[in-house]
């Protein structure tokens, strides 16, 4: 993965959470972010980006997707299943960022294809620390395939 460019797509329906996550990513050194409000918008944008090359909604293919579970239209788990069933997205990490710490939900997210599951912290500095850890692991440590 290119160390200099990291594009994180955030799938989150709550505007306050979107803003906090975006700010935490910036504070962690990741400045390229895009946002979608629900799982259907996520799937539609990914299909356009990887299909026709029309990057409606964001300017590049995402390097990583942060996804909430409880979203309208298509929830996070259904979106994860659909993304993982499409070989175009095989190398894109799907990191669940949820308020739920229910063991059954965590297990289900991994069964459906989540790359990681993180419970949203209760304070902003902890969120920034998580974003730094995501940056360190997914963009500097892990070896991922180049997007098609």
C-alpha cells in the first residue's frame, strides 16, 4: 500500500459520529476521507468506483472502509456480506466501528467478513489513538493487494 496516500471511506449514519471520526482521522494524520450515510450508499459508491470508474461520492477507491453496523436501508452486516461476495473488493479492509460490544454481534461481523471489529471509545483522545493504530497497522504494517 502506498505509504503516502490513505483514503478512508466512513460508512456512518450519525452526523456527529461522522464528524468525530473524520476529525480523529485528521488528528491521526489521515486527511483523505469520504463519507456515506448508509450501507446502500456505500454499496452504490463502491460499485460505481470499481465498475465504471465513475467515482461519484469520492475521488479515489478507498484504501480502507470504516463501517458502522446499525445503519438504515442496508445495515453494516449486510453491506459487509455483499462487499465480501464481490472479488473486486477482496483486498479492501473492512473495519467495524460500533458502539456494540455484544459477543454475538462481534462474532457475526467476523463471520460475515469484517477484517477487524473495534468498539467506539467513550472519549475523543481514545478515538484518535485508535485511528493512529489503524493507520499504523493497515497502512504501514500489513501487506495488502493493489486495487484492480
